[in-house]
C-alpha cells in the first residue's frame, strides 16, 4: 500500500473537498433560496477537482518517480485516485444528503416542478436519495477516468 500512498492521500483530500464544497453550496443558499442558480454554480467544483488531480500527479511524479513520469504512469496514478474517490462516494453522498443538506433533494424537486421542468412524480423519482447515490457512484469513475486521462497528458515529464 505504500506504493499508492500518494493516490490514497489525494483521494481522501478529494473526498474532503467534496464535503466542503457541499457546505459552501448550502451556506451560499444554492440548496434553498437560490436553488435556481445551483445548476450553474455547482459546475465550478471542477476547478478544485482538477487541481487535486494535478497536485496528486505532480506529487507522484516528484516523490515516487524521481521527477519523470510517463503518460501511462500518470494515468495509472490518476486511476488509483479515482478508485479511492469512487470508494468514498457512498459515504460522502450519505453525509451530504443526510447531514450537510438534508432538504436539498426536496427543494430541488419542488423547484423542478414549480419551474415547469418536470412533473411532480418524475421530480420525486429523479431527486431521490437512491437515484442521487446511483448517479454519484456511476459518475465518480467516469469523471475520474476522464480527468486522469487529461491531467496525465499535462503532468508527464521525461
């Protein structure tokens, strides 16, 4: 496991960042009074998410590979960060939906109906804890693999 110490560290940092981001969204009112703006501002989480992958791969290159790292080595490290993030996703989503912002899904469903974007039953199904958990567990590896593939291009060094 010492071999993957860097990836585990940055995967844990990613999980903490995700929780802090949800706290920030809630405090900013994006899960309540300003929910209509949530779809816009939630996408900015990509900035710290990508930064974490960059910092993780740069640390791996410097400390483990002695300053040089191939694309394949970087991609593999990024995949392992993604594995850690994916394994943490059920816990981070549970904490988000039950502790940090327990009213978010109800507020999102109500907004979707009030704005005419969804029928009530469809909104209840879409904005359910079960559906959000599934979306998160499926989405984490997809986004992680894409991020790892791109970041590995920019962090490789001969």
